[in-house]
C-alpha cells in the first residue's frame, strides 16, 4: 500500500480551512449568545452554561424563525449601522427609521380590505318564523 505525501501547500490550505471553519463556528456561537437563544434552547447544556454549547448553525436556524419580520429588519439595520461606525444610539435610531420604512412598504403592498356592500334603502322583509314540533 503506497502512502501519498501531501505537499506543504496542501497541508497549509487544510489548516487554513480548518481555522476558518472553527472561527466561523465561534462567530455563530457568539451571535447566538448575543440573541440569548440559550434561554429557549432545547439543549440542556446551553441553558446550564448560559451560552450556545450545541451545534451553532442549526440552533440559529431553529431560533431565528421565532423573530418577527419587523424584529429582523430592526436587527439587520442596527448591525449595518454599527458596522458603518455609528454610535449605539444612532444605530438604534437608524434601525427604528428602517422599521418604519419597512412597515410603510408592507402597508403599501398589503391587500386592500374587502369593500363594504352598499347599504339597502329599504329594509329587508321580515319573514314569519314557523316552528314545528
């Protein structure tokens, strides 16, 4: 059985990929911790450690769906504002403005309420009530 040797370049690439995977997993855990997903997690270790201790990507997928769309818009806008260098107060104001903009868009494209039927001018005739035993 012949053993193949990996080149230094291949080993370096593999180590870099492993480090990247580990760092992205750590970032995902941190994100889960910021959103306090451990409070509602099914994994007892997460609740006990008060931190994401399970599989972070799956946990995020499960719990992110619990947020309303307005909350998601607020979080995304706030994070973008912070990345652009705004202060926390400015980022919150930007996020609130973005949610208002989103709500206006939702109202604009919402289905209109059904039209009310026109009111009758003459009252409907009263039908006699017949009871049988």
